[in-house]
C-alpha cells in the first residue's frame, strides 16, 4: 500500500473512532440529564443540554442543576470529554489537510529530482488516446520517458496502468515546462496533443532549446504538415493517413500485418529495433558481434545512405551505420553494450 493510502486510512480510522466517541458522549449526556432532571424534562431538552455543554455555546442551563452538585460534576465530565473529543476530531482533520499538501509537495520535489537525473530520455507531450500508446510502447521497450499534459485526468488514467511513470502536469507549449521535463538532455520529443497548432509550437520550442534532439509531431490536417516541419519537426505522422494505409495493408497483405501486430503485442516484447554505431567506432566485421547468440536477427544495415539487406558476417561496420535488427529490448541493450565495448 502506498504512503498516501496509508495516511488516508489512518486518518479515516482515527476520525471514525472520534466520531463514535462523540456519539457515545451525546448519548451518555442525554440519558444522564434525563435521570438527573427527572421526567418533567423531555429527551430533546436533555440532548440540547448536552449539545450546548459540549459545544461551549454558553447558553443558560436547560436542566436546572442549582440544587444538584452531582449534576454539575456530571456536566464537568461531559464538557471535558466532549471538548477533548471535538478538539481531537478537528486536529485530525486539519493534520490530514496539511499532511496531504506536504506529501504532495514532497512527491513533486522527488519527481522533479528523478527527472533532472535523466539523460537521453523521451518526452511525450500529451497522453490522450495517441500519446498514451506512445508512452506505453516506450515503457514496454525499456526506454525512459516523461509524460506531460495539461489534462490531469489523462495523466491519472495513464498512471493507473503505469504507477511508476514520471510525469508533469503543465502546458507543453511552455518553455519552463519543457525545461522541467529535461528537454536539454532528452533524446527526443513526441508532440502528440490533439491540436495541430500546439504541436507546431511544441516542435518549435523544443528545437530552439535543444537543436540536437529529434521531434516527431502528430498532425491531423495535411495543410499543417509543411508548417510543422518548418517549425522543427523531424518527422510528422498523420493518424488519418497512416490509418488509411493500415486498412489497405490489412486487406492486401494480411499476413504481414498480422506478423507485425503479433510482434508488437507479444509478451516477450519482440520488436524491430535500430542500433546506431557510435562516432569513433573503427571498422569491424559483423562476425565479431556473434549476433546469432545474442537473441538478435540482423535484417539490414543503413550505410552511406543505402540499405544493405541481409549482410554477410564478413560485412564491415563503420561509425554512423544503422543496424536494423529484430530483437527484444534486453537484446538491444546487450548489442549496444557490445558495440560500445568493441570501439
């Protein structure tokens, strides 16, 4: 159980016990005054006498205790018990409110510290129907990301499935929010909010802050594609356009589509991945990487602007080459580490 849930449970239990004690005091006072005052005082009079005593309203005695020392001692007991219980109830409620504010501030600070330590992560601007799937795929393939959205309901909906996800509640078009999300040290930004104009601004802002990162933007209206590209988006995806292609593919090449779908949905997270050979890497044979034993299937290499499909193990890999492999996230990480160690 989380800290917030434990705190709320403890407060509810304390408040419930205090409420039960208050009810018991009111019942005790009502019955006691009815016994002390006699039958000519109604139950309502006795309850009212108890209530004004506990509430310290200061009205005159409803039940005459001028000739009953025991009755006045009973009033003292009811007053002390009732006032003490009511004070406890109010202090518990106040502490809960203050503790909630403090815990929330502490959680935000802790979240910000974690985000500040990220390097080469991704920022997903907007976690609606499209953005939530983007963030989910990043998580499933072992890539760190920060989600940002102005709609708190979208964030809460995503956190219900990924409670450990780093997030920011704010406007993605605000530079301060992008800075808080670590845009200066990010590898890429996904501008996938539902409004094309906001995606354009996000693309422009992100590129101005960090020209080296990659920006992929969502665009509904095709007339905004060129504007968004000029604003800094490296790649633009139109859900309507790609959805149309997907529908056609499902008709004319169903087995290919089925294979790709199964690959994306598989439990072992098998994916088509790309591994970039880092700068400073001297030419080495593919045979050195022993890919067959590292749960990787090499499909092609992007070299000098051209594709080399199904390369032989005698093929020489150079810096800047892009290796297209079918592998798991763990296999991708191992391949990247192997390339790093071979530099």
